[in-house]
């Protein structure tokens, strides 16, 4: 490809609204241009990277015998009503109506569509196990699209689905997909960490995220230094090292605590540590169930864990007026003693083993001191409901947790029978009995992956693309376009190394312009044909090299083979 004919509109200055490094580089390098908020055009450089990334995905999916197909972008809302996700998905769904008034969606994901196809065409256990996937544009009406391709309203995604007759088949499919994903991320040059994750609105209880550590990202992962434990912060578990020594139970007393609206204020007023206080927070699950949640005063409630425990679709804290109407108390006075208004009382495990604690007295600005579990209040269920903190011991090797900002580039789920039961996708087992198909779901954010690659491979002035996905493998730069010897050598090299995808800078531009653009192209090998060309020498440079190195043309084959083969 001749650079004089290549569309690469570079920018001298970084746009002020571009915060992420990847966003800055892809704008400056002419990879992408925003069309509207959260929607980008992929210009030739970005599109070449996209296609090469998709090729890697296609090869690894073929290696585990998963065929590719394509579903429509426009989906009938009735499918999502059938699965129960139409309202649950929320405002991020793009919804429209056709001329006949039928509600249609722009697909954010395709579990329902694949399930419907399977329900109509898969009837026997003999047709399973089965896996399918597509690479397709998705649509989500993000409230705050940002960071370039990291959070957009239109994006390219791989979504795959597996269908099994048994849990054993699902486990094998899940493991195969996980292995294939690890190979994909390795080939495209992204360091990832598989972590325990929340399934969110996807359904199912077992999921793994692939997180790419990066300076910018909307996720935080908790790991230990040996890598034996890794989880998204939403699901991270830590070991509680605090232990209160047993003591004699004292008589419970009601005390006034005027103006104490926080744990710190309450601890200071009563002259007790936060570990002696039990917080009580009233939640409303699915807009009907009142759940009182208890946690030790020095900890915070993890609402993702609580949602899993309650197995609810929606969860919120009771609003101020609502709280007083239900409990008879404002925020600071809610407590578990005689909390008959609660349909259920659950507590974090940190509440166990405490003696003579402070709890809300059920009245604004009043607390009970010396309250004790089982004697003064009851708990229906204990679970790990707290937010893990950095530095706390992990649950595997009891090493300190370390928090890292990261980008989610992939997510795999064991969905089970959530969709197939809702949408009546059944098969006949070996005994002729109808059973729901068991599903898995697998996704890679392809355009998001571009950002992750750039974040991890950014250089001082551009990017060093990994060779499998680099837009060009070799970038030939000719210094003087009127020099016939340079022109002959550059053209010969272009033809000789064509299989590596060559970009030949044949523009009549200053050296500084050419080299600046070359940094943004980020080809694994840069060959500069300059003043020593007549003597049989060129200069070679990798994007991560500080300086170019002179090399004889006769040695160039070996260098190229070592770098690119």
C-alpha cells in the first residue's frame, strides 16, 4: 500500500476531551473519528486492525469446532418479553417502532434470538453438544459514552452460545471457550487475567471475566501477588482478621445520640471503635420485599453480593420518607431489635462473634448499646456481603489483596436453563423425556480490544502493535523521493516483503512528518531507505527501540524473518 493513496488524517494536537491514552493515539493517528457521541467511524488503519483481530478469533473458534453465523441487528421486542429481560435491561436498550406500530430493538446481545432458533430446530440430545458464534455490531444507549472505543453506543462484539444436554457437556464447552479466549488474547498481544465475575443482566450464576490491566478502565480487579486469586471488585472476597475477645453480656441500654449521622460521628460520640457498631440498612428487593441488612461498622455492604444472595432482579435502599414510614426511624436510628417490619434480616459474617455492640434503637437519634445477637436481635441468614478492601488477605493464600484498574475485554457465562425455560427450548433426552437445553454465553468486545491493545502497547509517541494485528507489518520510509536509487530499493523491498503487509511512504514530505506518522502507524518493523542506500545499507527500527540501526540489505531477510515469522 502506497501511503500517498492511504487515508490517514493525523492530528498534530491531542483533542482536549480525549482522556484515555488509547483514545488520544487513535484520534491523533487517524484510526477513528467520532460521528456522534459514542459512535465512531473506523478509518483504514483501525479497520485493518479490526479485520486482523477478527481473523485471529475466527481461527481459534475453528480450532474448537465452533461455526460462525450472523443474526439480524433488528430484533422483535416480543422475544425479550418472553425471556423477561425487556424491562430488566433498562434504558440502555435502543427501542423503536416500525410503521405498523410493532416494537423493535437494536440488538445489544443475542441470547434470546439464538434460543428461539434452537427452540425451533434442536429437538434431540443427539444434536448436542452444539456451539455457535457471530461477530457483529451491537447497540447500547450508554448514558455516558467515554474513553473512545472503551464505552460506546455502537461497537463490534463476538457473541457465542453453547447448547448442551448435560452439565458435563456445558463444563467441557465452557473450558474449551476459556482456553480459546486465552489463546486469542495471547495472539493479539493483550495481557489478561481471568477473574471471578458478576453475571449482571445476563442470567446464570457462574461467569469469568477476562480483564486487561490498564491505566484507564472502568473495572477494578483484586488479585494477590502470586496470581492464585483474581476477582472483579464486585465479587472479590477477603478474609476478616478482626476478632473480638469474648466478654460477659451486659444489659442493653437505650442512649441518645443526637446529630450522629455517620459511623465516625457515632464512634466518636460513644467513645467506641467502629468494630463495636453494627450498621443496619433497609433494602427493597424487587420493589416489594423489605430486607434489613447488617454489617460491622468498619465495613461496607457489597450490593452485587447482596443481589446474588436475594436472587432478585432489582435492589435499592429505602428512601428517606419511605424509611421513616416503614421503620419509625430516620437513617441513623434503624436497627435490628424488634424489626418486625422486615420480611427478612440478613447479616454479613462480620456480625458473628461480636459482643455488646451498638445498634440503632428504632428511633431517630437513639441507639441501643450492649445489644447482643440471638439475645436481643435475630438474623435469618449470614453470608459474605461486604466490600473487600485492598490489603486484606485473599481467601486462597491469605496474601494481601492488590487492586488494579482494568478493561473488561471478554466475559463467559454458564447460563444454565434461564433462557431455555422461559422460551420453551426443550429437547428429548435418552429416555424420551423433555428437558430444557443447558446454555452458555461467550463474548469478546472486539473494538474494546483495540483500545486495550493500544493501552498496553503505547509508546512515548505512538503505539507498538503486536505483529498479528498490526495494520502493517513493515513500514518502508523513503527519505528523498527524487533519488532514483532510493526509489528502486524501496519499490523492490515493497514487492519482496508484500506478504507481511507493507506500507510504503512515498509522500514528498519532510523527514520529521514521516517519522511522526510512522510512530502512530506502529508497524513492528520500520525500514528507512536513506542516504546509505546507494552503499547497500538501510536503517531498521522497532517501535520500542530508542534509535534506528544501520543494516546491510543482504542481512535484511534474516532480520525480517526473526521479527515477523
